[in-house]
C-alpha cells in the first residue's frame, strides 16, 4: 500500500484538472455554469482537506509536532500582519486568541483546522443550494432595461444571506490556513533548509482555492452585460391559461426576444475563464513542487539528526510482564527526560531541573517521569508542574498501588516542589 502522503499528493495534483475541464466546458456551454460551481466547490473542499492533512502528516506525532512548533517565534499570531501576526482576514480573533505573544501551539493548529473545515462546509452547501435553485423552472419576463430575467425561487433575504456566507467562507478559510501556513514555514526551517519539500510554496497554492467564493461574488457586482441590441434568442412566455369544458387546458403566450450576453451569462463566462487559466497553471505548478514518490521518511531521518530520537509512546498496561517492566520503565523514562530537556531547554528552567532530578532519583524517580509523561505532554504549553502534581497525587491516593510506588511518588513530589522553590 502506498504511503498516505503519496496518496494525498496525487489527490491535490489531480483535482484541479476536473475543475479546469468543467470551467472550460462552461465556456462552450454556458448552461453548465451552475453545475461547474458545484463541482468547483466539492473539489476545492477535497483539495483543502487533503492539503491540511498533508501538512499535519509532515509534522508527525504529538512529540514531533511539539518540538517543531517550538521553532516558531514569539508573536501575536492571530493579529494581522501589520500588528506582528499572520491573520489578515479575521483580525478580530487577535484579542481573543493572542492576547500575549506566544509560539504557535497545538491549540492554535486545532483552531485553524476548524476554520478551514468551516470554509469547506460553507462553500459546498452554498454551491448545492445555488444549483438546486437553478433546477426549478420559473417564469421568464422582460424588464424595462431590455434584458430578460427569471423569478427567483427563494426570497431576496435568502439571496443576500448566500452572498454573505460565500464572502465569509473565504475570510474564515484564509484566516485558519494562514496560521497553518506560518507554522509550516517556521517549523521546518532546520529540516528543509534546502527547500526539497517546498512547504511554503505548497501552502501558497492553497490561497487561490480559498478565494474562489469571493471571486464569484465580486464579479457579480461588476456590470459587464453587452448592450441589449446585441445577439438575441427568441423565448416563449406564457401569458394566460384557460380551462376548457371537457377538463382540458389551453394556454396562450407570446415570443419575446432576449439578449444572449446579459449579466447572468457574462459573469459566469468571465469567472470560468479565470478559473480555467488559474487551474491549468496550478495543475502544472503543483506537479513540479510535489515530486513523484516523495515521502516523509527522509524528513524523519533529518528530525532524528537535528533533534534526536523520537520517544516511543508509553502504554500504561498493568498486565505487562514484570520481568521487563523495570527495563522498559528506565528506557521510556530516559526518552521522556530527553524530550523534556529538548523542548524546555530555554523557556522552563523548573521542568528542566525536575527532569534532571528524576533522572538521578533511581528507579522511583524514573517511574515518576514515566507516570507523568501523558500529563506533561498535555501541559507543555501551560502549567505543566500542576499536571505533574496531579499525576503524583493520583498515584498516592490509588489504594491498589504498591507501597514502594507510593513512597517513590511522595519522594518525587517533595523533590519537584523543592526544585520549584529554589528555581523561583
């Protein structure tokens, strides 16, 4: 089975082609405009979802993600760029999520992914509603300006809501992906200094897909219809319907001459022309930056060379064999301590000293480090010493815990708070 990153790369490279082909077909057959919008919405959602998953797959597991995100500088990331951040589309999120300068956290990545998912859902849902509106036949009438129009299916307020949602989807998706793009740019500076993986270029390509809903709305407000005395097409319009005595109906109508290139035709034509050119270029460009057969195996080797070995996750299984438990605990504790010293080398001297003390505390100290591993990882960006305390107290209050482990936990607790007091 092919690696997941190869499958994602092929999907990202392939799906711009159907969008390009459908947009080009709309230039030949303008009646396909609404169907082309739905195809573009669905495939754009697939591309954005695949690209986000591709970048997250490059970050790796929880440990490697934490180490790589630690390379990001201290900024107010959710503020706009002119305030030292990266979020130009929704600057109102800055006072909420970036009150102080901070590095990009796992929580920021989760929020960004949620915003991109919101863009995907809004874009697809609005496209489906627009297509469903075009399927329902409505009466045609000729207005005083000489152009023909159809009666809308839904009220004007709903049409306004659709426009607002389409514009908002672009702002939401761009705000979320700007943080993901910034994280990819700063996190892989040491691992991708030769530009082999092109994470920044791959992220730049996504921003055009995010602008598709906004582009359609902006073009719709630009008057581009040809004069009404241009090419015309005859259209039958029903004037009245009369019921006959035998139960049948008879209708009467008239033929009206409707201009072909009105606003409803010219806007989709220009929009699909731009989409055809852009998607053709993006397809060619992405085939160049996504190299065939490129996996993240070499990226993992570079990580080990720069940051050291990746610790193996510890499984808290009480049914494991006792013969190998002490050796496994010691190895896992050493891996956890190395990871803590690496991540907290500069910013958190307390945890660094506590990790040294655990290493020197014999088997009980090593056991304490292993026990607190999951709590520590959850608290790397916050109050990790409180989470350590919770892990220790949980072991102290466990009635099934052996006396030796309880005593070891108590010694470790006293040691940690002693180091904390001397540090601060």
